[in-house]
């Protein structure tokens, strides 16, 4: 039987462990893979350090994640320059990296979204007294509740 805290994976924070985790992240390794090394803590421990910003780890971790994203973006170029060998696998690798980058850094790597409006738009503004506003709200609410028998029809 193993005694918690004795042997096994480290749980105690150290600058050396934190630096290795951040360096591996910035070099493109996933946190899942990093935490498989027996000399490094479990993923849940690392996540706790981040959430609690233990000794300022959250900032270092965030920088490492940003550098990881840049590393993955560079990998896209390397994979695409791969002389066409196993092109289906390469396409999948590129698409996975592009999807990930669009989620973790949407401003930089996300799809550009443009909103356009054609035509005219008229805005009518009416000044209501507080009583008129309250009456309008009550009227709208009662219209929604017409036929309401105390039970919801929605699941």
C-alpha cells in the first residue's frame, strides 16, 4: 500500500518542475503527455497550480501556452512542406492544429467574421413615463402568459 505524499509523483511545487513543464509546453508537448513522465506531477496537480496561481505559476503557464500555439502554427508550415508523403495524414495534422489554434487564440488564428448590413434602418424612439413603461411590460408579460394554467408546456 502506498502512503499519500510518500514516493510516486511529485505534488509539491518547485521552480525546477514548473520551468520544465512550461518549457515542454512551449516546445509543443501537450500537458497530457508532459504529465505522463513519472518525475512530473499529475495533470490535476498542474491544473490546481494554475487555478490557484501558486507562486505566480499561472502567468508562466499562460506564456508557455501562447508559445505553444506559436510552435503549432510553425508546425503547420513544416508539415505542409513535407513533399506530399502521406498527404491524408498531413492534411489531418494541419487541420487539427488549425482548429486548435482557432479555439485557443481566436483573435489571431480564428476565422475572420464580417457583418454587413444593406438597406435602410429606422429607429423610432418613444419617451415613456415610468408608469407607461411598467404598463407596457405587464401587458407584454400577460400576453405571453395567456392560457397559462400553472404548468409549463416545455420540457
